C-alpha cells in the first residue's frame, strides 16, 4: 500500500485543476486537512510536484 499520494503536472508545471484533483484525492483517502504538503518547485516558483503522507508516521 502506498504511503504517500503524489501528483505532477502533466505539462511540466501543475495547473489549478491538477492541484484541486490532488487535494480531492487526498481528502477522499482520509488524509487530515492539517497534514503538511511537500512541493517541488521550478526555478520560476511554479509547482512541479506535490505529495502528502497518508499517515502521520510518514511525515
């Protein structure tokens, strides 16, 4: 079973729709809304990848 949910932008940088789908998937998986999100950013500050741990043990 995966310990994190991870999402990347289909065309390099994430769109708002892709980010919203990531949040929806995390909430459906039962991830608490106060859990920290990790993000990888491009040099221009755009989001390339986000991930969130499914359990507090994996934070």
